[in-house]
């Protein structure tokens, strides 16, 4: 199943995929210096639409993901190799087929040989909800999080959310970013795009109508925000998922 020479040459332990298969929702992967998969767990193979982990090995994200999404992953990989620095808890919207997207949190680290040279990348991706469930129940961020999910299409103001949490604006923003790895405004933007993805792929509503229903001031604003987060325009997203409804 694995490229044994890669693990033997670089002294990597081949146990990660089994470990992460026992953690709910976790995806695990190792890539070589050319960003080809050399190890994945079964859950990642399933997500990529491969029959088994062996079918993923030697291939890259470009073999399984839409070009716009694959390029986002490649950009992160290149940055990690070039800087030799890890990327921790990046929150992103990732496709799961049929026009749906999921929130996920990804961590990637560079892998070094004994000479200190980067020889690959290892990473995990987990559902974003596993990082927020405890927050929602046990902390002062629970009430404002519920308000965001229920009212993201409204003109929610940060002072209002801070008041719901019984915190000052600065304390609320600081605690929010520490817990969720993004600002409250960024979180609301992602909620809007998440809703827009579904409406683009599962309704015939005009873009202007979707824009208004998701809380954007106009269609131009909607297109800019959507493109920045998803890396393709709303129209491109709709056409691709309408052309491939079973993917």
C-alpha cells in the first residue's frame, strides 16, 4: 500500500493512517516533495472517491479535486516547503460532492530528513464542527455563535454579538479568534458563502436573489466574496455543479 522506499529513506513511521481512522471525521495524508500522496487513510480515500487508499498513492490533489480547489491546496503545500514552517488549524470550506461544501480545519507540517531538508508534508483535516461543539455548549461564545448561525444574512454588528456574550468588543474578538482561528467577521462571511454554495447548486434562483438572501449588499459584493473564499465565481460554481450533478 505504501511507497516503502520513501518511508525507509526518510525514517517515517507508517502508523498515522490507522491512528486517524479511529478519530471521528479525521482525514490523514502524507505527500512527497512533489506533492504526490504516499500515504492516506481510508476515510480520505472515500472522500476523494477512490475505491481504496492504494488508488490514491502517486497521485495529487489535481487528480481528484476541481482545479480551483486543487490549486489552493498546492499553494499551501508550496508555502510549507519553501518556508519550512507548519500551517496550523486553517479553517476552510471544502467540497464534499453534489454541490455541498463542509467546514474543515487543516493542519500541515513539513517533514525533514536527517540533513534538515524538507522531503514531504504530513497533514490532518477534521470537521470544523468538532472544534466548535464544546464552545457552543460551555463558553460565553455559545450564544453569539448561535446568533451568527441563525442570523448570518442580517446586518449583524460585532458590538451586538459582544453584548450577547457579556464581553467587551475587544475581549469578544480576542477570545473568538483564539478559539475559532478567525475573526467574527470572517466567520460570518464563511457562513454566507456556505449557504450560497447550496443555493447555487440546488436551486434555480437568480444570482441577485441568492445574493440578497445570503446577506450581501449587492450581487457585485457577493461575487467578490464568493470568489475570494471558493476561488471561482458563483456562476462558474453553478455551471460546474449543474454539469456534474452526481459528483
